[in-house]
C-alpha cells in the first residue's frame, strides 16, 4: 500500500521489504495467515514486493515463481489443503480452487510471467471453472481465522481473487506507484 501511495523508498517501506525477504520459506513460498496458506502468502507478497520496486529478476521472486510452477495442479489450477498448517507435506497441495488459483496468478503476473505456460494454464482453469452467471463456486475452505482451529469460507474470495487475476491478465499490472516507483 505504501508503494502504491508513492512511498516505495520510505524507510518504513524498505524495512517491510527486508522483513518480507527474510521471511521467505526455503521452498520459495511465504506463509499465509488469513487465507490457506502458502498460496495466499505468496500471492500477497510477490505483488507487494514488485510494487515496492523489487525487480522481477530478484532471487526471491524467481524462487517464488519456481515454487508456484512446481505446485500447479494437472488441471491448471492451484489448491492448498488446510492440513498444510500442520503437515509440511500438504504445503501447496490440494484440490484446485478459484480463489487459490487467483492468488497464484496474481503472484505470477506481478513477477512478469504473463506469457508463461503456468499463467496460461491457470487462466484456462479459471475460465473453465467460471459459471454461466460469471461467478465461481468453491466447496473447499480457503480462509482461516486461527489455523486449523477456525476455518472460514469467505464467499467473496472465490469471486474477487479470480476476477482480479483475470483483470490483471487482460489489462496488465497496476502501476508500481504514483510517482513511478
């Protein structure tokens, strides 16, 4: 948000960027809190980093892209099971959902991967899963209040995040900041 407000070079923003870079998991993902889980974290962090001026060539961004590509499901979407909060073997694994596919696509698009096969397959998943009325259905919980103890089905997640991803795919990324940062 600070970068979007033209404060990408503010000391607080720079400290936040450094913190995010330190928090990256060895596999290339970031832990998520309000959405399940590493797909949510990575889907939020990569766009934030690039908006704050971290180049898409940065090793952290490239590791995130590699991780997202490695956990993409055969159907072209992404999904992560709630069990990922307790069992490392579930990190980045689960049934594909529209919201989680949206998160992965937001990260990949921010990382400059618009023409990549992972993005193309993810877009195909979203368009195939879209209902006739333009919405998406999602049976699995993709939100969390307290990991494992309190899961949430945010009904808006399955609408907003796929739509954001499709919009950024069609129209491109938003500008890095008001002052061209």
